[in-house]
C-alpha cells in the first residue's frame, strides 16, 4: 500500500497504523477514516461494521502463504487451503 501511494501525485494523511486488523476495522467503522481490506471479506465487514466501500484498488494484491513442517500435507484443513490457493482464493488462476 505504501508503494502504491508513492506512485500517486498525492499522499494521504495517516492518523494511525495498525498491526491488528480488528482494531483498524473498529477505527474505520467509527468514522475515523479509510482503511484497506481484501475484497473477499468486504461483505462481512459491511454487515458487521456497517462500513461502505468507497473505491477499489485493482493494482494491489495480497499474498497468502502456508508454512508447514510436514513434507506432505495431511491435515484436512491445510489440504483444503492449499488446494484452494492453487485455484486462487476467488477462483482466479495465479
């Protein structure tokens, strides 16, 4: 996100930075500004926090990684996550 803003002819006024996404959502839901979220969770946030999307940043992507000590995935949840990731989180090919 910082690199994306670096390429724009303006800069946002940053009032807070969060490592905790739940706290960030609470601040945003309270009307304290804008905050970025993945499109996949937007319907949940609109319902839970009453927020509205004001724009879409199509140039930004989030990468997710599965890290395991196992050479072969055996846990059913890990297998589902890995298989879903191969197809893309939203059914889009990587």
